[in-house]
């Protein structure tokens, strides 16, 4: 249940935004509709959203986070502002 609340709190209230960076500069703002837990968990099951432990040689600060490709986020965007 903790995960369900976290997804709802992060993506399920007002939607989401992502700043897309191209050549080191913000080039677009992607705005998406709210995502439900059911949508999110299905994207995890298909591998489109994946867990990245962030552990690699030379990284002194390990971290863990969920990730998805820019292709996925752009496809879910309901508005793109450039």
C-alpha cells in the first residue's frame, strides 16, 4: 500500500511535468495527465518503468529510483511546450 500512496501522491493528483534537455539546454516542457497506480504498475510489469539502483563504479553516493525513457514520457504527454 505504501507504493500505491507514493504513486498517487507523486503522479495522481494534478498530473506530471518533465523538462526535456537537449544539448545541455531545456528544450521542451512535457505535461501529462495524472497517472493511476494501476497504469504505473502495468508500465513496471512491461519494463517501460524500471528500478535503477544507481550503483556503479565511481559512484560514492548510491541511490535507488524508478526510471523511464524519454520516449515513454513523451508518448504520455498530453501537451508539449517548446
